[in-house]
C-alpha cells in the first residue's frame, strides 16, 4: 500500500449526529482546520427523506447491517441499525427527538460521572433545538434542529392517546422535555413533511467553509499513537488500495457510536489486553472497559387487527409515547410505551397486513442487563461481535411483562372501540406470566439505542474522564452514545446532540 499524508488541527471520526455537531461547532473558528471522516456515502437513498419510509432504509447500504450474536437468554439473534451515511443514525432512524426523564440523567453523577446530570446537560439540549410554544426554561428556540409533534397526526394514534388517559395515565403537556411522566405527542425531526437529520441541520449549511474537509467512503483503519498520544488516523477511501495518514496537531475525536468507537479503539490496540492478544493486535494500552457495558432498550409489542382500515401514516409511524413506572418504588419512569400506526413485523409471529392493524410497543427504559462489543477479526471493515445480552438480568424481563400487561389495558380502552379488532400478538391465548415471558423472549427486537461501551467515569472500568478524554491517551476524546454511563429513559438521538454540543464547548475551551 502507498500512503499519502495530510495535516489538520482536529480530526473527527464518524459523521452521525455527534460528528455533525462537533465538526460544525469546531469549524466556526476560521483559523481551525477540521477533517471529518465518514465510512458511508454523502447522501441517503431518495427514500431517506420520506418519513414513513424509514424502515426500508435498514435494508440499504446506509445501514452497516449488524446483527447481535445469539442471545443467551432468548436463543435469538436480533437485527440492529447503525447509520453508515452522512447523518449516521439520525439519517435512518424513526425521527423521534425526545429527552429521557431527568431522573435517568441524574443517575449519571451517582455512577461517578460528576457534573453530567440533567441540569448540566439542559443548556446543551436547548442549544440543539428549535421548538415553538414550549416552556423557555426547559426548551430551546433558534437551534439547528426544528422539532415538533406529528402533523398531521394519525387518528389511530390519537385514539390510543385517549385510551391511555382512560386507562388512568396522566396526559403530559410536553413529554419530550424531560420533566414529566405520562403520555403525549412525541417531538419529531420532521420539517415540512421531510426528515431533517443532524447533517441536514448542522453540517450541510456550513460545507462551504474552507477550513472544513468532509471525506465520505472513508474507512478508518486505526488511530496513530505515539508516546501515549493520539497523533492522527489512517484511513482508505472507496476501493482504494492506498491509505491516507491524517495527522492531528490538536485532537482526534471519535464519534462513531457505541459500536464503532469501541471497535476502532480495539483495532488500535486500546482495550482489554486478553481479547486484543487473542486477535494478534499489539496492545498499546490495556483499558478493560472498552467494549464493555453495552446495553440497549429491548422492545416487545402488543399488536391488534383493526376493525377498519388504518390511514397510511404521514410521519414516522410512532407519533406518541408515554413514560411510566413498572416499579412503583423506582426514582423515575422505567418503562416507555409508544403507539404505532402500522402492525410492526416481529420475529416468529404473524401480524396483520399493512393498513389493517396497529401496535403498542413497550420497552424497559433503564435495563440492568449489560453486554459487550468485541472484534470478530483484526480487519478494519469486518463487523464486530455485538452482544447486548437482552434479558440477561431477569429484572428486565419482569419489566417487559409488566409493560405488555399495561399495553393490553390501554388497548382495551373505550377510545379504541371503533378501531379495535382481535389481538394478533401475543393473542388472547397467552395470558400467564410464564407465557408472556416466553413470548417476550421469542419476539424481542432492538430499539437500536446501543450505549455505554466507552463509559464516562473515574473507576477502573471507565474509558473517558469528565472532559470526555480517553484515560491514558492524550489528544483523544470520545463524544457519542458510547460514553453514556447508563441509558436515558428515551430514544437516544437528542441526548447524543446534547453531549456533542457540550463536547464541542469542552474542546474549544
């Protein structure tokens, strides 16, 4: 291989939500040069901008195509989504832009991430968004991402929201803001009927900057390390047999997500010594927390046949959600329920045809189960071995069963009378806890919110410190969902935005 060489002040690896935010913020200084590297293409397939078509994106090159290893507690392998395109996950996700309840962020300082509670993140949540008609003490105006509720809302979702109230649940004024429990319309990244991803909002408006270089189809092979410092990266583009050595005079920032950032550290010799040695990778730093602590939100569904045709969704299919407590003694909500205007296909189960059913999803929001990301080989382009360990802790399965029962109560509410057909899944024949546990194991899917593989903290298993600097390596930070000490009680994209906004301030400061 022949190598060429280039030099920048900052190199950002990954152009998902975090990379888009950080590159846009760092390049505001015209005297600072920024290189942004993305393994995927510059643009999503045309369907990417059409909100209700998002499930089709999972079958395109815009998704890396990961699947989990066979899960010990379920015997199944689960499909994952990981964006490989400008905008990353925000370009292929279901467009929910919601915060978790503040209690799930206040758990971070309690776990050793001092200075990373909800109030610490709030200015950065606000900076990222542009909302209308909300409490200005809690919500932002004028930020890059314009977010708001579904327009127009699907009538079956409106009936499900009314059904939640009839089942005794609180109606929240702003369920996406982080301060309430109950049910409400979710904020979505949909503007004028089209998806707005993080690259649309942050990156594309500043691509004209001469100090910002964006390189797509760029596969990063490894970090360059010298005398305890990260000095740059090695990457190749397209089908090229030559490599580029990009030097950084200031910092390299990893923003490749909970799977990609951990993988790149390990390919570079930073990670659990025994694992790296097994693969013949020279160990630069034995950092045992790399790739450890992976967790995700699992999902289960109650699916109904509809008594009348369900109008085609104009938005993201999941327009409303609620935050609830399966454990009444918990310090905050530990369960999300969300309403879907299509009969979601689920593993090993028959569901109604499109337009003839709807679904209620439930997900344990604060799972106890922890898994790993490990290398399958030392080849940079090889997909790693991803094990979220769904239901590895039986408490998560108990929460799921509780959520399925709560979803059934909502589904039986009078507001659904005009829509409700027979239950398609789990079916009325399944009612006992043991039967629901078996159903949950058989049909569990991923909410596609992996976090925690490069955890923020100061203990022996932490990977980054309170400034998001990698322990033991100068000139290297991580700013994506991999640093989350624990998963928030929400879809993760809004939190990644806030963490990246704060990271940009830290780097510039």
